[in-house]
C-alpha cells in the first residue's frame, strides 16, 4: 500500500500507467472481451468491475487534450445509438475525474482493431456486456507531479 495511490492499482497496473507516454492507449475490458488474443500485454484485474478500475486509472492518468477524442466505448451490435448503463457510468466517471471529454462510440470490430494497437489491456471481471472502454493518455504537467 502506498500513500496517494488508488488502492485498486496493483504493482503491474501502476507500472503500466507510469510507463505509458502521451498518446498511448489503454483498454479496460469486460469479462467477455477477448483480451488474451488481442496482442497487447494483458493486466488481470480479477474481482474488479470496469467502472471501478476506470476510477482508479483516472485518479492518476489524464486524458489527451490535444485530440478530438480521447475515450471510446464499443457500440451495441445492431443498435449503434443505444448506450448501455455501464457506458453511462463510464461517461459520468470521465466527466467527474478527467473533464469535459465525450465517450465516443466505435463499431465492434473497429473497437477491436483499436484495442490491438493499445499499450495495455486491463482484463476486469465486469459482468455487464459492453463494459469496455479505451483511454488515450494525456500529458502530466510539471505542476501536477507531487514531490515530498
């Protein structure tokens, strides 16, 4: 346990976030997501829901302010305008912790293709379908770094 670090961030995920650079992307995946076959390194977050791990990540990682979109969800197959409850919760968490970023939607296979290019995939045991989100890391400015 460390002071000032969200308790859901284990050593592997904390290392991943620290080594990601501006513009790198991380996937938070639900329990049905094919994380193991996507390609990027998979970090297990068993017993943790996607919204909870999103909160932990956004407590320490800014989203990219220099691009039009910095967060994406997977569209519902057959109903691209539907917004599942878990995705509404993602949007609320993003708005609260990251700022005025819109959670954009991507068609299922476009989401998979983007996930294949991510730096990491965090495999949660989120039970709700469509509980997947991709985040693009922003810049951490010098005044945001806490020094003791």
